[in-house]
């Protein structure tokens, strides 16, 4: 079943590489280039997974993940940081900020595939997206 991956990245070359590669893997993609547009685009396109750059115009990746993870329904969507920071302290900060994982740029494409497949695999047994699933749980509770 085809999954929708949102790519939030303000660098055009990175965006083209990630988008082309994920589409070649059979995924649908949604491109967002400004942090302040993420929440609205997530509600509009209902992605199964979000790849989120840290340094963005509008809102930073840290601010965006904070908004997503404090949201009652959207917090179930896996969010992977795309980061140029490779220091151990930054990795710790990223994971403590609510990200479900991180990829250091430049991203090796096999690492991108592994991370995306890993975070999507938890959703594979359900016919619904993560957000819909969470919403259904909330309605059933
Ligand atoms: Mn950036």
C-alpha cells in the first residue's frame, strides 16, 4: 500500500534528491519548504511519515516537532529529523525534543530507506493512516 511521506526541507537540491528517491521507492510525497506551513499541510495531506529539517525559515524543526507532538491527534505521526548537526549532544537534544529518529546530512540513501521503512512498518498492519488510527481510538475511548 502506497504511503505518503512529507518532506520539509528548504534546500532545493536536498528536496529534489529526497523527493525523487522516495518516489522511486513507491511513496507519494508532499513537499514543504517553510516551517510555519507544516501544521496546515499535515492536516490537509494526512502524511504517514514526516522528514523534518531542523534549520528552516518560518519555524525551526524543533518548534515544528513541538507543535506536532503536543497535538492530540497528529502526535502519532512519526517524525524523523534531517540534521546537519552530528554532535552527540545534538542527537540527544533531537531525540528529547520529540523526534522519533534522525538522519544526519548528507544523508546516505540506504539509511533514508531503512529509516522510512522502519517507521512506516509499524503502520503496515492497519488500513488507515497513523492520524486516522489515533482519531478512531480517541472516538472509541
Ligand atoms: Mn535547512
